[in-house]
C-alpha cells in the first residue's frame, strides 16, 4: 500500500515536471511551481499562460511520457536539486569554519578567523555548487520522480483559486506587478 502511494507520487511528480517542460517549449516568459501528491499535482503558473495552454501542456506531457520520453520527468529546477544544492553548500561552509576552529584551538568564531577563513569557505561552497547539480538530478531521477507512468490516466485539469502562498510568490516574483498573471491549477490523476 505505502509503496504504491509513493509510486503514484513519483509518477505525478514526473508528469508535473514534464508539463513544465512542455510549457517552457511553447511559452517564453513565465515561472512555474508545483507540488505532487498521490492524487495528482498542483501547478502555479506566473505569467501569461492560459488555462487552455496548461491543459494542452499536460496532455502533451502525458502523451510523450506514455510514448517513452521518460526523461521529461526530470527537471533541473526541481526542489530536490535545490535542496541538494542548499544542503551541500551549507555543509561545505560549516565544515571549513569548523575545521578552522579546531585547527586554531578556538572555541568561538571571531572576526579575524572569519575573515581569514572566508576565501576557503567560498571555494568550498563553489565546489559544493558544482557537485550538487548533477548529484541533485541523480537523486531526483532515482528517488523522487518516475518517468514511466504505467496505468496512470488524467482525470481532470482545472483552474483553482490561488492559495495565499501562490499570492505571496507572485508578490515576491513581481513586486506586485498587476500585469503578471498568477494562476493555479489542479491536475487529478488515477491509476
């Protein structure tokens, strides 16, 4: 039961990413954010993308994935990649500062140690950033998405009211630009 629920979440997550890929191919300037669960996924689109375009993108993504284009399930801007990047960069910086404190025999960070260690910490964070992207994509492809949709079918694609979080993102992305559309969609799947 639990493994089937996880599989459904991973397949919906893959379809969410594939939908964003389709929207990217057909629309220039927009931003999107989604979250998946075992019943489907929610998609927030910031930009001039109509409901008809979203429905078409979902159907095209579904058709192409069913046709074997399983790589569409992986997206470079997935939260898995962002979380991997943030985690490795944080650990790299903390490790450098921790090692310097241990090396110097100090108990607390002082301004002198901070300034002298900062170049090494920056270098460590840059190295973590370089490694984290391919690692995050690997982790995504292995654990958080599934490209083979199996028996999944699309039940519905409908526009829903933007949540307070969606409205907050719109404000952060645009500075409250009234010309930028923020629309939310719920895509329900079965199987």
